[in-house]
C-alpha cells in the first residue's frame, strides 16, 4: 500500500486527524524536502505510528507573541533521526514535523523576524542592516539551531552575532541593548523537559516581543513557505560574528547594579552552595558571587552543562527534588544558603537554614516578597527614595503573583503595577518608563541621554524626576529583576540580590526565615499552593481547549468550600 493510501485509510478509521494528513502530504509533495525528512515520515507511516504523526503534524507550530517552544525529539524517534547520537544522546536530526522544533521551523521563524525587523527599520527612517544577537542554552540541538538562525539571518542580508558557547537568557537581553542590535533570539525551552527546545524572540529594547511587534512578526512567520525554507538549510558561518570575552566582562560588571550594599555582603562572609542544574547559571553567577566575597561551593555533579539533565527528573528550581543534591551538599559543608538556576538562568530557587538549623525551601512568592521588602527599605534608608515613598517609584509584578507585594509597596508609599502573566509585560513597562524619561528630559532640559551608558544611580534619580523609577519586579514562577539594564528575568542578578538579603539578615542578627515571619506579622499571613497540569501533543491541546471552554460557558460558582465572587477572563 502506498504512503498516500495509508494516510487516507488512517483518516477514515479515525486514527489520523485530517489536518495531520494535509500537512504530511504537503511535506511529502515538496520537492525541496531533504531525503532524511522524507524517510522519517515514511517510517512513521509504515509503522502506523498515528498518535506520533498527529502530535508532529496536527498543526503548524504556534509562533506566539514571544516565540515558540515544543518538542525537538519525538516520543517515537525514527531510525534516520537517531543516526549516530552525540555524546550527550542528541540524535542526528531533530524530529520532522510541522509542530516540532526543528530546522524548518527555526528557519521559518528567523525569516519572519528578519522581514519584519527590516520593514520596521525602514518605516522608522533607519536604513541600516537589521542586526541580531543569538544566544543558546545547553539543550539538544541548541548550538545547531543558534548557528542555523545566524546563518539564515546573514543570508537574508542582516548582521548576526553569536556567543562562543552557551549563555543565559538575561545575558542575551543585556547584549541586545549593549550592541544596539535590532533584535535578539535565545534558543531555549527554559526549565522544560529535555526533549523540548524553543525560539524566544526579543526586539531592540532587549525585551521580549510585545504588541505591535509580536503580532507583526507572527504574521510574517506565517507567510514563509516550506520551499523558501529549503534555501537556508545549509549552515554558513563565514560572515557570522562571534562575540568575545569583552561582552562577558561587560555583563558581569552590569550584574553589580543589582547590589545596593556590597560592603554588607563582604562583611557577612556567606557560605553558599550553588547549582546551575546542568545549565548556564554557573558561567556568570559563580564569578559574580565570588567578586562580592561570597564563599561559593558548587554541586560538582551538576556543574556539567548537559542536554539530558542526568541528575534530575526536571531541571526546574521550582521543584524540590531539583535542589536535593545542593541541600545535601549544604548540610555537608555547613552552608546557610542554597541557590539554584534553571538551564537558561532566568529562574532561581532558594533554600535557607532556619533557626532550628534545617534547610527550608522558599516559594517564588516568598523570595520575591523578601527581596522587595529589603530593596525598598534599603533605598529609603539610603535617601534614594523619600521617607514617605513616591508615586514616581514602582514595584512591578504579574497578576498571579502574591498580593503580599501589593501590601509592601502600599506600606512604603510606592506604586504597585500588576501586569498580565509573562515577564515581557514587565519589560514593556521598563521601556515605557525609559522612553518617557528621555522625552521629558529632552523637552524640559534640552538634554539627550545615552541610557545604557548612564550609571544605575543616575538613571534612578532621573526616572524619579521625569518618569517612574523601577525598584524591583518579579513573578511567582521564580523570576526576578533588580536592574533595568536587563529587560527579562535574571537569575544571575537574583542570586546576587538574595545573597545581599541573606547577608543583611546576618547583620541584623536573624535568619532569613525570621525575616519572612516579620513580614507576615506586619502584613498578615499569605499562603499559596501551585499545581502544574501538563497536557502534550494533539490530544493535550484538545483537552486544554475543552477545559477553557467549560470555564467560559459554565463559570464556576464555588471552588471547594469557597464561593467565587469574581471571574476574569484574560483570554
């Protein structure tokens, strides 16, 4: 039986979705499809792997407002995809499919981003070449996807800069601003399972894509055809620039903006255990902590950057098991603090020693609230923010982050801005504050400001006078940002901020848990519980859609013993 007939029979029997057949046939009929991809599809059809085909081909991978994320290795890996695996188990080829993170979709996304960026530059009166900075984490195919995207961008007529190896997401954000690039990309799936990867897009302000750029890039990505993609499958790095040590040094220096009182950190002689959980965190966090005089012990087994994250089920610092080895090490060496970062070092988890000598894990809401209280208090005591607070200073958080932080901001007379879920909306606010300050400074003083070249203290003063000063921001999912020189959550900077907070607690003669209890005594007790439910593939998407529809059509009147008093649909 032919491949085409097998597909039609599978649709007729209900084993295959019609959309899957449409996309599979489209690929098989494309003259430009590489032989390995064609062989992979034929193997899946011949073996009647219908569920796998549905997951891979039921839709075009969604390039959302911030990029795309999904499987790069299928549940079923074909013989040709496996080939000769790399040292860390990476197959020879990413999984073929319209809904997979693979060569074809990386090129498609890069082409869409380039075309919109070129048009935007022209429409705003700039005729320079579009330029991009691309970073990648440690995941399967991350380096390959990075080089492929850079090669594609240059072939299209742009300029591309890549790092010599894995780098964190916040360093990408910083570098886009530092080099005044038109846009940026980081190849990462953050804390997702090892089989996933992603393409996370940024604009020239160093923040993730937001409206209207996001929608316009999405529209351009949708226009790219499979035949167009074929022209860029071969990687050519001859005109791609590799960034040097000077960029690393600049970011390492910039991390110090997160510190309000370096002396208190040095005085405390902190003993910290740190783990990057096989990711990029150790590249910058360890040297930055050591600069401050922190005694850092790492978890040797987790220092290795590894695509499979072999010592954990999930490389997510939100999950207690991911910090188990670090806590064990802390008990062995007598350290009072454990910090962990996820693969792309934008999220940070913490465990602290309580007054009974036991290590206690803190939630993202606890960590963010502690840092918010400490930073606002310190800025007021230092005379940076007026004693009674200021409506020109703000703490920014997402709606789903604890209202304890609203209470903290209110107590000190600061604004608390709540945004939609996603750190890109915090980054968007920072751009608004920067643009407003520069515009007013020009209008009232006739002064142009080079924002990135201005010290943190001066920026803060000018923002207080001419716009809104950013004090701290975060989200409950373990993401925090102290310095606005970066426009995404920064676990490297968060480690420095939490080390300073821990040092201050020592100086005050209390533990971090004592400090947390003092917040509850002041503001009331706040408790939260987070449950993650994961649905994958075509069947998972259908379940999610059904759940959302049921909530919209049958709004719950109660949850357990609690009555629902208000229902908001952010969709």
